[in-house]
C-alpha cells in the first residue's frame, strides 16, 4: 500500500521533467562506461537495472509485485534492447527520432483505446510540434533499413506499454520490481558476453554507481510517481527533454557540434514542452479528479 501524500499536477510535471533531464545524462555515462569498462550495451543495461533495483530496495523496501516483475520488467528490457538494436541498424540519430517520436503517439492512441483518455487538441498539437522539433534536432530522417525501423518502433511500443500500465501502480514498487524483472530478462544475454567490466575498474564502478543512482533509480522513481497525476501523453512528450539534454552534454562536454537546424529543433521542442505544461496546469483541477487527460 502506498501511503505517500498525493502530488499536485505541478509537482508531477516537475518530477517527469527532472526524470527526462536525468535520462539525458545516461547516454553519455553509458558511452563512457562502454569505453572504460569494455561492456556491451546489453551488459550496461543489465547492471543499470540490477544496481538500480538494489539501490531502490534499500530505500523503499516494498513487497514483491509479481505483476510488475512479469509485465513491466520484460517490457523495460525489450525497450532497452530494441533501442540499442535500432542504433546498431540505423544509427543514433534515426533510432532516437523514430523511437522517441513514435512514443507520444503510441501512448496517446493506447490511452484513448485502453484507458478511455480523451485526446485533447493541446496534447496532440504539442506532440506533433515536439516530434517536428525532434526530427530537426536529430538532423532529419536518413536512410533506414526495415530492421532498424522495426527495432525502433518495438522500443517505442514497449516504452508506451510501460507508461500506460504503470499509471495506477505504486511508484516505488514499479521501479524496484520493474528493474528486477528487466535485469532477470537481460542477464542471460549479458552473460553470453563479457558481464564484468574490464580496463579501468575504478572508473567503471563509479560510472555504474552514477548510472544506477541518477538516470535509473532517481529518474524512473520520479517518472513513475509523476505518472500518477500527469497524463500519459504529456509524460511521453516531456520525456523528449532527454535528447535535448543529451545534445547539450555532447556539445559542452564531448566537443560535438550542432547545426543551426538542430539548434532550431531544440528550441521548437522546448516551446512545445512549455505549451504542454501550461495546458496541463490549466486543466489541473480536472486531472486531480482522475481524468488523466493531456
């Protein structure tokens, strides 16, 4: 039973936005971990889930939820594995654009069909504008193979499933046991390769600690908590802060460059998020009664 005080819509928006910002740092941490510890993407995902579950378990101490382990855990594992497979097939830009661009639309459709959530014009308009900004940010569509597009859409579908199915579950239990189930699914695949980090061991441990604590335990905990008061489509669109943060980190810390079109895309995306947050706050009284609209 979750006895945590009810969140306001404003707090929920802050929670989801903070989670997206934290996720944006995870890509850089994972890339550094791959270089320092020579770990495969699947191994990085396994340790991220396993350490995140252990960390949250020491704080939340929630009872096991087999529904979360058997439903949410595999979906989270599929989301991660399919996304990395899409990157291998199509590259980071296209994989990100398809996965994160399709997610808000799939969440909106799923929420309407399965949860009866109305599709507000503000939410749909913001989603379309955010997807356009994302396309600009990632440099526009490039040639993509059917396999690359399929993996990206599978990742988006798994993400949408997690978003919709966890909206009415206790936030701490979803995070802990979702990570546990995801780690169990990824373990056989990760164990087939190099499961333990090599090379710079101390650096790898520090990076794993950060990856488990900030982009995983903290971010997902805040995201699942925010989902209790924020509409699913709104949460999915706000999650598009992740590629913006990742792009800023790439420019500031990794020496990457952004074109004028990409900068414009980031501005468009941020404007869409601000518009969406304003609409969500305007409808806050109705959302507090459990409508979950966006």
